[in-house]
């Protein structure tokens, strides 16, 4: 599905991390991955080639999985040699961890040597890719392995799109769904994330309704995102039913109170017409009590939303525990009793260091 959704230039960021662009000198050439058909056509014409070469180049990058211009055999050998130093922007797989359920977690090495994670999650009818938006994460959430590893930089558009193509090639089947739930905070890299969404949608051919952007909540960014009127799903990582609990989990939560997040989400639904998903990690004896379910239901009452409960996937660095199924079911029933739409997502690939950041940390 192709839409006319286009990313637009952001306003100057209030968070300094938004200025952390991928490191490169002004002499380096911009990778071609992530560019649209029109942009690729313009590029080949700048290289004194006929316009139809743009469609060929687009096909080889997004459909045939070319990793360098020298792979594109429909181009003349002479021209390929002339443009051999133009990068496509592909990563290399440095490690794969395969779980019994078929989930594969990848460590991908970028051109500057940085390592990121991507995950392929297969079912009979779907192949979902969990993509990263940053190298590391600056949010420092107490339950997250990625946050424990610190932050290095934002990912460029081509580095995000590459994750989808890499997983698709390795599985040998079409990717159907994308979730921005890997390393990093997508709304601290909004410009490149939205550009990647455009490319994933229009160039690779994955419908926007099959794309989810997950955020822990960055002040002013949710209303900003609503104005783009994309058809993707917004998922807000709430993880707590009140502000006091949330601040214990998320160091930056004090600057963006939970009531303000909910108000912004209500406005998002009003502007976009799309419901909001709220991610809620259940931590045993911390945020999984009946009173927490009651508070959460009160927060979300009266607008189009859905709660995705995630029983905690333990990491070594902290002492949080995974609740048993009885406590999870009790939480579900408490929300349903209050007419809150809810589902449970059990983590895939637990034996493959499934929690975000675990595999990267273990191989560091």
C-alpha cells in the first residue's frame, strides 16, 4: 500500500540527543538506500545516465537486495567502475542468535563499526521485524538492557531501512510487519524514522497500517507526530499506572507527567483518527496489583486505545521479576471488567537474549 504521506523537516529539537547525527565527513557520499524512485532517477541523471536507469536501480536495491553498485549487472561495467565508490548503505551480519520458536536476533555492524540489534519474528502468516532507531538509548529505563549500555548516536534513514532488507533476505520471505521497538527512542530521531517509514512503505511495499512506532513518551513529539497524519500505529510505553511508579522506572518521566502524556494521546486520536496502543510491562509485585489495573483503567477511560500487556523479560542488571500467569490473567480481567481493550504479548525467543539490548551487551 502506498500513501501520499511524506516526512517533513522538524522544528529545532529541545532534546540535545536529536542533534546526534550519524558521524560522517562532508566528503562522504550519501548512501542510496532509503532514496525514493524519483530521487534515484535524479541521481542517475546527475551521473549522465538515462532516466530509466533510476527504475532499474530502485528495483535492484529494494527487490533484488543489491549490496553494491557492482552487483547491478544491467548497468555497463564501465559505469559501474565509475560509480564504485558510491555506497548503497548496507550493513553486515556480525552475529545471529536463533531461538527454538524460529525467532532470530541479529547483531548488525554498521559502516562506522557500531553494532545494533534487529529481530525477525516469524509466524505461519507473518514475518515481523523489530527495528532499532538509535545506537543505544539515552532514556535509561531501569528495566531495559539497552538503556544500561548508554547512547552513541541516531541511526540514519538507510541504517533503519537496511534492517528490514537484511532480515527479509536472511529469512528468504517477505516481511509483513515492522515494529520500532528495538534499540533507541524513535521520537528522538523523528526525521530519520519518518523518512524510513516512507521508504519501508513506498519502496519496499509494506503498508503503513502494518508499521508500529513505539515511544516511551517525549514532550511535544506525540502532537507533532499526529500532524503527519500517517497510517502507522502509535504505541506508547506507559509501564505504570501513576506518575510516582513511572518515575521509578523511567528517569526522564518527571519532565513529562503521565496525565500530560494521556492528554497528548487523546489529542493524537482526535487529529489522526488512529487509536493509540499502550505498552505496559508487568513487573511482579511492582505494577501488577489490582489497584494498578484500576488506576490504568481510569487513565484510559473514554477514548480509542488498546493496552498491550507484556510480562517482564528479566535481565541480569536489575531485580525485577516476571509475574506468573495467574497475576497476568487477573490484571487482564480487571481491565476488561472496566471496558478497556487489552491483550497479552508474551516475548518470543527468550533463549535468544530476547530483551532489547541483551544480545548486544552479551557480545560486547
